[in-house]
C-alpha cells in the first residue's frame, strides 16, 4: 500500500520538502498519546531484545542519524517499531548546511544522494528539546543516541573542543553517542579519521564522560583496510563502546545522471560495500568490538547478511524512505523466523556466523 499509494505522494515533491513534511507530521503525532498507540498497534514487530553497551534494545533495528536531526519526533520512532534511534548529527553551533538542492533520489536504484552539510539547530537547542521530551512523559522506551559532528566554522585543530562542547550539553539527555568524523559533506571532516586526530577527539570526550555514556565512532566505507585497522587500535585505549559501519560513500556505480551530483550515496548501492567493512572489522577484532551495521538494509535478507557478517545492531534510513514505516515490522518478523530456522534463540548467536 505504501509503495503503490503513499510513496508517490511524497516522491512527487522535492526530496527535502518531503522529508520535512514527514518529520513535521511525526512531530505532531509524537505529542498525542493516542497517535503513538495507534502507530504501535500496526507497526511494532516481535521483540528480539539485544543487550549491548549496558543497554537493552527491544529489537536490533534502529533509526540511522540524519533522519531526525533536531529531535523533532523522538517518541515516534519507538511507536514505529524501532528498537533504538540516533538523533542528529548535531554540532556545537547551529548551521544551515549546504545550499539547496542537496538531496537527490535515484529511484531506479533505490538510492539517495545527500550533501546536507550537518544542517541542525545546534547542541544547545537539541538539549532543550530533549529536556522537553523527557518532561512530557512520552520519552521512548528504547535507547536514544546522538550523533556528534563538527561545526563547519571550527578549524580542524579545534575539533576536540567542538565535539566536547556538544557532548557535555547532551551527555545526561541521551543513552549513547556516536562520533561522526566520516560525513563527506563537511569540508575536510574525514581527515579527522586519521588515528592521531581521532585519538585527540576521543580523549576529550572521555575526559568529560563522567556519566560513563557509551561512545562509538562512525566510519566511512571509503577508508582503506589499513585505516580501519588503525581505528580498531583506538578501541581499548579510549574505551570505545563500538563502531558504526558505515556512513555514506563518495564512490559511484556510474558517473551519469544524478550520480554526477556531489554528496554521500546511500541505499542499495551501498549495501555490499558496508557489509564488507562490517565483515573486516569483525574479523580483525575477533568479534570483540560491537558493530552497528548501516547501509542498504531494505529487507530481511539484507539484515541477515549484515548480522551474520558481524553486526550486532542495524540501522535504516533509505530503506524506510523507499519501503515505508512497515519496514521494521516486516524485517523483524522475517528475522524471528530465520532465527528459529537456524536453531538460534537469541540474536547474538547469529552475529558473525558467516565469517
């Protein structure tokens, strides 16, 4: 029904306008308990709990960063059946992002290209909104994370201070944090994936981490295997809880049409590449580093592939755009059946089994 009737309504609009419309309506629903309850009745799937980072996730399917940058619809994501949500990316300073247009749908390939540039209201504004949600009594019953980015105006040398500022404002308002040094849409940001630069950021965050929040790093799919291995070397010295693999890619399956647009590519064309990164990280770490897999998850086969490659949790973004809000329920029902067929009783038993 979504693909036949609803999707065309949104796809007839500019992609960013459609996105803002959806988030606005979900924000409206988030303030009405009856709407949240009604959504839950239709969209929640079976419970497949995962315990990780000292947190309990009702199921392994979460919302990827970028969908709800401003915390507009925090309660809605649990009502849509998701097992966790990651808000942001947020930066110390509010910023408008890159000039429009900056989102493009490659519909025939079920892909999205974006060059948003960390458009967000800033860490202080997000902190205020999260406090309001917590006081409203409709805070979601699943873990909520925040994706931390660097302000465009902040020099690379001052990046640790920029990340720390946002973290200190938000550390008591969310359950986990993801350090984003892998977006291709902020100039030179990916240079912070260099081992020494990233170590400085992580040291600054952990120095401020008196609440002992789990801190993860989101990696780019375009890193060399050697660079990924160097990031793994930071896990123990900086008490990293895990990795998110992966961000969008700057690689293209073609240089024609919309693929000529600059920005990060997500959706189906990213699926294999992100899974390869997951598999490498799991293998190199001996399975000791928890991984959140993201990139091209559209159905249960995609989800199972990433889980058996080494992902303990998954995130969706483009899949929800193309498949609709029922995607979580469909995938969870399929995963429950697959677990039973394989003789597993818990999700963690399937992680990394196809190495």
